[in-house]
C-alpha cells in the first residue's frame, strides 16, 4: 500500500529501528511469508530470514502476540538508548 511504502521510506531516512506488526493473522488464508517477501522487496529483511527487521505476527481481534509485540518495542527502545 502507498502509505506503507511512505512509512518505510520515512523510517529509513530517520535511521530508526523498524518493527513490523503483521495483523489479522487469525483470518483464514493469512500469509505472513507473502508479507515478509513483500517487505524484503522494500529492503526490510525479517530477522528470521537473516535480516534486522523485527516482524511480529499478531491478531488484534484475538489479542494474539500483542505481549510479544510490546516486548519487541520495549527491547528496541532499550537498545536505542
């Protein structure tokens, strides 16, 4: 989506850590690998693929992995200071 590309470009320009929350993972047919592939095309390689971009699969509706997302955000802030 255009706003996603714009957000990525701004974050890269600011040289700040990027954390990606892949939402709606509770939906049938959710394809996190497809999202990770699209992110890699924009220069964001997932940590699990050997890159340095934190990617957390979440479901806001089911409240799945929100604690993990918060943990990743807190870790990122600690490392940045």
